[in-house]
C-alpha cells in the first residue's frame, strides 16, 4: 500500500501544474516551421515517446502487466485519449487567438469541474462523499476554484477589450474563434481524466507487480497514444495541404542551426507537457482514497494560478488598465483560497 501524504501530494501537483503552465512557452521561439510541423514533433514526444520511456523505466515486469490488463480498459482509455487529442489541439490553437490567460481560464475551468465531478457522479458516489468529514471544504474548494477561474476569464476578456482599444495592439486576437476553441478544449480535456480513470485497473495490476507510486505511468501508454494519433493525423493532413512536410528535414533560412533549435524547442514543449502528468500521478497516489477524485481540481486550479503568473511574466497584462489587472489579482486570490479549502478538506478526510 502507498502511504498517503497530503503535503507531498499537493507539492507534486504543484510541480506538475507549474510544468504545464510553461509547456507552450518554447513555441514562441520556433522559426521557419509551420504550426503543424511543430505540433507533430512535440506531440511525438509528449504523447508517444515519453510515455513509452516512462513506463519502461518505472513499471517492473511491464510485459506481464500488459498481458494481464483487461483489453476493454485498454481500448476505452485509448479512445478517450483520441478525443482528448482533439481538445489538446484546440487548446493550442486557442492560445493564438485569445492568449494564455483567457484560454487557460475557460478551458481549464470547464475541465476542472467536469473532470472532478463527472466520474463520482457516473459511479453514483456523490451522496456518499457528501457525508464524509471535510466534504464541505472539498466541494466548496471545487466551487471556489470554478469561481476564481471565471474571474480570471473575466479579467482576460477585459484585457482583450484593452487590446482592441489600442493599449497593446490586437495582434491575432479573435474572441469568437478563441472562445469556441477553448470551450471545445475544456470539454475534451476533461475526457483525459476519464481516460486515466478507465485505465485505473491496469495501474492496480502494475502496483501488484511492484510499481508502487509509479503505477499510474502505465496508464499513459493508452491515454497518451490515443491523443498522439489524433494530433499526428491532423498535423499530417495540414502539412500535406500546406506542403510543409519538407520542413522536417530543413528550413529555408537559418539552415541546420535553426532546424536544430526548432527540434530542441519542440522537445522542451513535449517534455514539459509529459512532466505535468508524471508529477500528477505522484500527487494523486499520495492523496489517499478518501478524496482522490479532487486531484483533478487541485491540479487544474494550480495550473490556472501558474499560467496567469506566466502571462504576467511574458507581458500579456503590461499595457492593460488598472481595473483589468485588479480583476486578475482578485481571480488569483480566489484561486489561492480554493487551494487552501481543498487542502484543508483533504486533511480532515484523511
């Protein structure tokens, strides 16, 4: 059995959220590559290569675990990963149109609520959970997290208006396109949590074979490869349409140096993305069984906290009005309160 540790669980979730909040930053430095080429290469790392490496390194007797794993759970996790791949692609596209903060607020807000509450609802466990010690703090924290994310989203909308007014230039901002993409990303991103739920029996088999706290890494072999299939097929279709496939072997300006840098930045993006769920698994198993479902909310709320901090660092809020920055700070304060509530509720439940 894995000994619960609330402090370690929250710390690992925070580490994963920090990596996730920064995972798309390297994309800004990619030169002379079409978006589809970058997306194809980084997807190969985060959704195919790293999950395989992680499972091989951390799961003892991996071949035996896979032989014992229920095939229907493998397939269910894979297919949900395919759906998540659509959401992940929409998420990245949304950032181009409405920026880090608003995309994270809408997409992650939806994902946080749906990914946290739908699994226990489907299993008919909500009634039983409400009667446990600390339940009011856990569910209150989920609600506060959704409110904080909504406030951050309002601040992002205010920022978008500031940019329209000429405070910092409109750039690629397109509210309607970005909102539609972020809504799609939010709904389908929650499916990733369901994919991990579907693979939970396989993780239990890995634990019996000695995987211990690393047992969740076997789940990524199915959920992540499903996401890779979606991303690869969409990127390949775009690359053929745009005739950009030759960019994989060379670029017109900058030569080999630019090409090597592009591959390096794609590797960084893929590694940061995979790293978030590498630490998510470590945090999840440390929270214990009482309120394990709240892992998703904790992770997502911390992600929005860190992503908005990143937005400040890269200058997204620099030219905004004082009222806009005040709204952003208010949203961050509510998110901090949500994390405290979730932590305290888990402590009471533990």
